[in-house]
């Protein structure tokens, strides 16, 4: 089923209201331009009040009434929140936390992903829903469960973990070798001697190989739950895409792996008020990268206030529109919300909605959402399916994230996302678009690849990077890279391991600085003339190839004048290494140098575009679409004449002149003509 418009709508919970409320809500949905409603995400208790009884009549009426009003449905299985009777009758369904305590019923996503009873009931209701609604004309999208991410430490998870390990390592001897279990006398002689890493043994903190494999196992366990429902729904609706929503940058699950099994990636965009625009853009770009550059769905955002943050600041006038356009600018083919009508009680009663507690349309938020709805209706399907064609990429890897931050040393302040964001932001400031890739993706189309803090080099990774550089690519990697293999074992031969020949260096040791300590990066040639601050980690680097160049050196301590930033020609390409955590000013200068060398240009060549104007491009068979967003105070003039292109406003159809005046929070969507 081909999507023909930007989906606009979101979560609706009619089971929280008397049925007659639907007749009040639908006219307001229509006035706001809502074309898609997601339901019944948390309605398992109403759909299945007892083990043998299912009640779908009320849902039939809701779906039919929405369809008659011209509103399509994203139909969700309700399996993120099992009924209380189910938890009471089948207590093995409830998860055991890391301290060994079994949770009681409540909240949501509160189930053991390896519970046979949970699997049995979740697939049963998916079967009922697929059979009943699989051919309903209103259903254009299936949504499975909600925000997967449960970890459980119960006996059945322990048994399943042992089976998972058998499939992965085959023999106890191989397990002992890969986990290096001779350390601390952890050697096992039988699979039943393997225990899960939890607070009962502290291996989740002190023995990384076990901790890493348990995270991989929990990803697979949650994925198995999703796939079980997916396969059932696909049987009844082979042409309807199936998704699930990811809760932002969650660390628990390997989203790269998970999203290989969804038809279209979906995520919930809930930025903090203090988040810089580059951070929000980065998260969107990562979501696009989960499906190798294909468009994704923004499944949730808050119309105004959220309710989970310590201080739930309202969105200022124009901010919601800008966030919505920013999502589309980076690849979203939907603008969706939690929620359509505000709940009157419960933990999310203050979470904003299209229809607030006032119960009518005379609110600022309703007016702003209606404006977005009108604009999307005017845009139609012009941008649906449009992609970004980029020449720079950042490698993002959940295994690496887990391993680097789970390592005992050299510093507890290692933060993978901070390192990624630092280099991403340097591209973002220049309006040079970036893709996020995994090591399984094809790298041949990129000129520049950045691999921040590539602590873990998994099988095949080193060779793939070697080929990328040999064939003319530019690689930039940073401190704490090339240290361990996929089981957190340090290969003998010195750092940075498999990357040594590519980089032309040897890292003898790494100094971990305390938060109050710092060093200096000293350079003599542009763009590094002068000194830049650095900290966290500082590598003692030796040049091992005659053509490796030290671009900068350290300015302090016993390794003063030792190389700090290096450049090594390798094959037809070049490999850069930054042996410390530099201030943002240095990262910006380095990315500027690399972009200049490789001919990476802003997505739109326009003169005098100051920092704070974000510009992206997506293209499809309908043409090239340029999104311009202002994150600046006051008014900013953008001179488009230098681009040599002619534009029309894709929403209004009006011609756009050589200059564009952008106000605070302003957004424009231009189509090249």
C-alpha cells in the first residue's frame, strides 16, 4: 500500500471516554486536518476482559466512524500493557528486575519478553486483530506494541540466555575462550553454570563480556516478540506496512538490528527544551539511518507540554511547527502526536493534546496544529518517499556504545553520544548533510566517514574501513578506538589494533584526566594555528609510518610535543586520528578542513547564511525539496541568488525571489523549479 500523503495525527484513546465523545472529537479532527489516528495502543484490558472473551465491537464502531469521516487508522496491537487478570493468573509474565525482585502489575511495557504466556497471549490477540481488521479499508498502517525495551532477569530468561549462548558459541570451551573466563576463576564446565549478569553477582558492572552478550540477548528477545506479531499481521495484510515506535535514543536495544525487521522505522521525538537544534537533527538522521536512508515515521511528539521531564516547559508559538518541519526535513513522512485528546487522570494527564482539558478548539495549541494540518494538506504527497543523497557519514554502533560506556576504565566520564554529537554538529553548522551507517551498510558512495570512539572493532570492520580508505575515502576516527573485539577482549599487538596500519600510528598508553584537568592541542598551520583545550583522554602516540604527519601536538605534561592529531595517506585515501577529546572549536576546524579537501559543500549554496539557519534537501520523482528552518532570534535575510536556482514555495505554489526573510521559528519548504 503506497503512502500518498504526509500522515498527520497520532494516538487516540477512545476507551478512556464514553462513546458519544467520538462525535465531538471527529469534527475537531477534521478541522485540524487530521488524516490518521493511532489506536488502540493500551486497550488490551478492554479488548480482552478475560481469558476466553474478546470484545471488539466498540473498536469496530470507532474505526468505522473514523473511516466515514475520511480519517485512516494506524492500528496498534495493545500488547505493551497486559490486563491485570493476566498478570495475576500468569505471574511469570511479570519481569524480574536487576536486583532479583519480581515486579507487580502496573505501568506499561511491564512484561518478561521470554515469558511463554506473554508470547501466547500477545500472538493470540494479534491473530484476532489481523483476522478482523486486516482488510479493513481504514487500516493503512500496523503498529506493534509500544516502545520495546524490557529487560528481565528471571529464571526463564536465564535458561533462554544459555540456549542463546549455545547457538552463538556452540561449545563451553569456546564460551570460556571468548569471555576469557579464566580471569577471576570464572571458568565454567557446563552451560547450567552460566548465570545472568545482575545485582545478585554484579557481573553487569564488572564483567563486560557477559554484560555485552546479555544486552544482545535482550535485543533478540524483544525482537522475537515483535517478529511473532509481525508475521501474523503480515499474513492477513501483506501489503500494509508494519512499524513500532522507538523511544528516542534508547540504549537498551540495538535499534540498528531491530529496525531491519520493521517495514518502516518509527520513533518518538521528545527533545528537552535545552537541546540544541543539532542534537534533535542528529536523532532524526539516526532514525533515517536505521533503514539505510529510507524515510521514517515520526510516530509521537508532544503538541506542547510533556509530562515526564522535571520541568515541562510549554512549546512557544511557532516551535511545534518548526519541530514538525525539522522532522520532515530529515526524512519523516509523518507528523504525529501523543495525543489527540488529553487524559483526565493518570501519569500523563498533563501531557498536552490536540484537544485539551478545555474540550474545545479555542486554544493556541489547536490553532497551531490546525495550521500545520492545512499546510500538509496543501503539500499533499509531493515529498513522500523523498530521500537525502549525502557524501558524508557517521558510523553508529550500539555494541560499541554499550562496550565503551560499560568498560571499567579508563574513565567513568566516557560518553559515546557526546563524541558522536561533537563531530555531527561540526557538519550541521555548515549545512553539510550526514548519514548514519552501520558496518553492514555499503560505504562506497561516501567521500568521508567519521567513526567517533570506535572502541570495539567487530569482525570485518577493520577490513571494511581499510578498503574504504584504500579506494579513496577519508576516514576520521578518534581517541579510544581500536581497543577491543566483539567480546571486549584486547587483541595483543598494541592500540589501535586492526586500525594501526590505516592510521600509521601506535598508541603506547592513554592518560585519563580528571574533570578539573585539561591539556592543550597545539598546531602551527591553518586551520589549527594556536592552541585548543582538550581533556578526558590523552593518547601517547608514536608515528609508525614515514608518511604519517603530526598535524598537532600536546602542549602540556610529560607527553608535551607528542603527536595529538595525525594524518596518514593510505592507498588512494587519507586517515585522520584525534588522540584526545577536543573542544568543539577544534572539531569544527578539523571537519572544515576535511570538508574542504573532499569537496563537501552545503546543501544549498547561498551567501551570508549565518549559524542558526538549518537547510536540508530531500528529492524524489517530484523534484528537489529544500527545507529552511530558523533557530535564530529576530529576523534573518537569506540570499538565495548565489545558489543559481529558482524556487517555488512547495506549500503555497508561489514563486520565491532571490531573498528570503526568515523570522524566529520560521520554516519554508521550497521546491526547485
